[in-house]
């Protein structure tokens, strides 16, 4: 992590303890002041866009299926219309690996920009639940006084309304989560049909409602500083060229108060502590980049407001890098970044090739264990095979198996049902019968294809056994 070299030795003690816990081990509750300013307004509009997309996406469908679906229970995933079923575990693994490399690359360049602007935890906490809290209980000072006050009718009313609204919003978020796991159609069934028909799913909604309520009503900032591993990884992923919310100590130090009739201090920082007052994780950004910082930009707006009042230039706290502060240079594309980009391009190229070459079905056809070829009286040879056909799509598939070469015929044992539901599987046994005159060796390679109507879904090969001439 970047450390401000201008911090005096006594002030470096912030590295020795966790900001969210007091010296006696109790929870340190933060009451950030209501943020306002240009950066906050931008975040509000961006959050509106994010929330709109989050609640609208489950209703969007492509080819009759959800645009996004993460059904971990049945191992079915749909990512922008691309279905990844249980048979495509390798594809899902490569997708997750690509995503992780992208996260590393993004963090190396832009720091925790994701955390402050797009992470659902931050968006819901700061732009929904915190706004509700400000509307009902008032700004930071009023919230502190209300929490310290005795339980009067006014306090009971405000706390009751706030936590009721929190519970309702948590219930909405739990339902939103279910739409991404099972789809909007399944949620509609739970709403329309009697609850007793969907006890497990409804219990899941209530459980996640409790989890989200606990998160946003009590855990709050500690979800980012204690639970989430991303913040702890940033010290490894970021370097001196990463763009972060940072205090320009070259310009701001040494700090000093401004008094009437006195000369301006050497540094621009006037020690107003407004950057600390508005921080949702309670840190002092002037100490340097810290694990608790989520790049929410509240300190930028607070500092710019004070700079405007005292007649100094804005940007004492801004989006910048350590090298831009010290060396006045900003180099985003470093050798490290180029290396990550190269790896990501290779992963995406491999992923793209696999998606393009992927077939809708996956068929395995093996000779039945312990069986031999059969010489028939009509001059043909038979081999018995077991087969499995996996549907790798989320649509119903009705496949047929064709023998391409050599010429022969397939006779299925029984009447196998080859109608496959989405991500379904069918299996059975089949005799492959080939004229002996078409076989030139003891082992012959058979070429087969799977069709749905006139559409060819895949091709595969197997071995056919025959007597030696």
C-alpha cells in the first residue's frame, strides 16, 4: 500500500490497528456525513443506471431464455445468451479464469473503481439504505444524538420506520437474487401459486432476506473491510501507477489552520477533517492508500468544497496515482499491464474458439463391455454399443443418430426416448450392422453424425470389430 512519507511518526499508528474496532474490542460505528458535490451526483446517476439494469435484466430474454442466469443448484449458467450446462464445466472454468484475470488487470490500472461505483454492496448500501437513513433520521449529527437518546416515542417511531423499510428493501433484493438463480418465470410461480407448493424456495427467500437485512442494517462497512477479500488483495494487485482516490501530499503538506490576519500555511490542507467526516469506512485519506478505502469519492467532494471556500484550487484529493503525485508522470500501460493484457487476450481467444466450435450435443458411443461381434446369416456383422447423448443447450432437442461410413444400419434395443430436455441426457443400447463386404480389416473406424431434422449437430467416431479374413 502507498504510504504518505510526510506523515509524522506518531500518526503512523493507524497501521497498527483496525479502524472498525475500538481499543477495548467493541464495534466502532461510523456516522458519515451526507455526501454532496459533483462526484456524488455522478455516482447517483450511475447508481440509478446500475439499479435499473439489475432489476430489468431478469425480464430480458434471448431466444426464449434469460439473458443472465446463475443456477448453481442445477449447474446451469446463461451468460448473455450463452448457455453453459453441467457438461461444459471446462468452459465455465475458463470463463471464471478469464474473469479473474480481467479483475486483476482492471484493479492494476484503476484500483478499486469497481468497489466505489458498481459493486452491488456499495450501490445498495450508500445509494439506497444510507439514503433511507438520512431521510428518516437526518445527517450524521442527528443520527448520533438519536442513538444516544432514551427510547422516546419519536425514537421508537423513527427506528421502527427505518428498520421496516430496511426489511422491505431486503425482501426485494432477496427476490431479485432468486430471479438470477432460477429465473423470473420461477419467481412468478411462487407469487401466483399457493406458498405451500413452494415451501423450499419461499424459505430461501426469507433466509436471504434475513442475510441482506443483517448485512445492510448491522454489518454495513465491515462487509467491505472484513468479509470481502477484494479489499485485502488490492495491496498486491495495485502499484504506484494505479489510479486511486488519493491525497496530494506534495501540495497539501505541511498542514495548517487558516486564521484571519495570518499568512497562508505552506500546504493547502487546512486540517478541516471533512474528508474523514464523510468517509463511510472512517479512514483519513491523508494517511495514504488504505485497505478500507472503497474509492467512493465522498472525500473528493468534501475537500473540493473546502478548497472553494478558502480560495484554493480544487483537486487536493482526486483520482490520481502515486507516481503522478511524486514524479508528475502518469503511466497506465506498464510492462505488468501489457503482460496481463496478453494473458487475457489468449484466454478470450481460447474461450471464443471453444464457444464457436462447441456443438449442441455431446454423444459417447462405446462397444458394450464383454461383447463380441456377431456374424449374421445374411452376410452382415453386428456390434453392440451403449450410447449417451447429452443436450448442451437449454432448449428441447430431438436428435437422431446417422451412420455416415461405411454403409450400414442402426437398430436400437427397445424404444429409447431421444427427446432431450434442456441440459438433459438420454442413454441406451444400439446394434450397428454392416455388410461384411464393406469391412476391410479387423478394426474399422465408423463415422457417425447426430442430426435434428436436417440440421447437423455433431460428428463423432467409434471402432467396429469384425472377424479377420
